[in-house]
């Protein structure tokens, strides 16, 4: 038997226990910020993997346990705070010059409740300010270092603004 023929051993997940869920949750939250909903999804994946490797375990009671015990435990400790996480993401995306549409999309992708996302936009977010910040960072439009050589260069920059989620009218304001 050669080394090439040898099959790598499959790593078997640990059996689910209260201690395992708390340790795994703490390890994850020490590395990544997460919303409560996203954390539930991550822990459900762990439970599913363990239940595949240990068919004698019942999946549903552990999922309920995560929702009813583990998530509130980490919320009480301050590891999970959807409001603070949302404000942090919002300010970070705003400072990057993201459009309202892109910020909303990214935050919903991070499993932040849409009501919380909508409440952050009530603070006076403006797409025109965001497009200026984006154009300055990417050196687009009037912030370009050299004049446009041809129509295609301007179209490429307009494409960057469109992919960033800005409407045509807002994007064109950078070229005036």
C-alpha cells in the first residue's frame, strides 16, 4: 500500500452537550462578530454535523436548546448584541462610501433584522454624500487624477458606481 492509496481519516464531530455548545459558541464569537440569528445558524450547522456522525442524537431538542438557552446566555454576557453590531457595520459601510442599497443588502446578508437596518437610515443617511466619498476613494469623476481619455473610461467608472449600488442620477453627479 502506497501513501497515495491511503484514504485520509474523516474527522468525527464531538457529541453534543451543553458544555460543547457553549465552548464552540464562545470560540466562534471570539473570532467573528455575529447577530443572534447568524449565531443560531452557525450553531445549527454544528449540531447537524454532530448528528450526522452520531445518529443516536436527536437534532431538534439541541436546536431548541440553542435558541432558548445558549443565545440568551451569550446575549447576557454581551457577546451577542444585534444593535451594537448593526451600528458598527452601518458606520463601517458608510465610511467606505457604500450606497444605501449596498449597505442594506450587506446587513441583511449578515442576518441583522431589517427593522434595525431601517432604523439606522433614519439618522440622516444621504446617497449623494456616499457617492462623493466613494468617488474620492476610487478616484472617479471629478476626483480622477487625469482627464478621461475616451468614452470607455468614463463608462468603466460609471459601471463601478452602478455595481456599488448608486442610481444613475446619483452616479452622474460625480461627473459634473
